[in-house]
């Protein structure tokens, strides 16, 4: 499975005054889009995205576990020390999925609040895992797609529907005990190719041992 990140259009800011709590900051806008070929040449079929959003809502949004980070993490894992916001709503509107997220009072959340106060333009980037299949020159996202987060906060490129390069082609991820673990295919292939047949089994055992060490 590949790590897939997509940058959608800019979001709106909502700043609310709460009695005794001061300001509360929110971002709102299109978090994900289906049935649209993006600049990476990928398409998310509506039925696949709709099914995954329902799961994500049930397992994360409704339980206050739907976090997002500031920046472009290159991992499907949510890093709690980088969390900046919590996604509070995510609903379908045609081919778009509209989200609303509360900016948290974490170190990275405070940076986002400061950027909003200074008038910065921000966007959101979804992050998930999934397989891709080529069809008519388009990469179709398959039904094993799983969201890590519906929205990381990123610098907006100023153009609506401008998507970042997101598939980490040199990396593969596998699920082990409920967690995604990175497996560097290129390095493993390089080691296997340069190893003589006499030492091949030893090399394979070492690679397997290194893999086990990563998931401890």
C-alpha cells in the first residue's frame, strides 16, 4: 500500500468568542473530493471515499480522535506531538466532503492560530493509505483506501484544486498489529541484488530481522 496525500483548496477561518474561554478557532471547507482527476492523475471513486468517510466518522470524528497535523508528514501515523487541530465534522456534499476542524491549544495549534491572526492563507491535505490501479491513463484509488487523517494543515499554493505530489514511490507500508510500518523496498532490493547466491539466505534473514526490529 502507498502513502497518498492530496492537497485541496483553501479553507475558511471561523473565530468564535466563547464566554470565559476567549477565542476559539476553526477551519472549514472542502477536505476531500471524489470523481475528480487531480493534478497527480488520481481519482477517488465516490463510493470508495463515501464508505471510508463513514468509517472515519464512526471510529474517529464522533469519538474526538480525528486529529490532524501542521505540515506534510511522510508517514501514515498521527504524531501526537505535532497535532494542531481536531476534526469535528465531515459530511458529503455531492462529490465534495466538507469538513470543520477546531484548532487546538497545542504548540502546533498555537502556530496555526498565529498564522490565522496574521492573515495567512492555509489549505488542507488529506493523508491515507491505499492501492492504485491504472485505468485509461488515470490512477484509480482502490477499495482498500484508509484515511490517516482527513486534513493536515498546509501552506496553500493559491490555486483551487492544486494537489501536492503525494505517493511515496520508494516506500511501501504494511499493517502489523494495527499499525502501519514502513518497509524500504528499494534498499532491500539493492541488498538482494548485490548478494551472491551463496550468502542469499543470510542476507534475507538479516533483512527480516531488521524488519522485526522496526516494529518492536
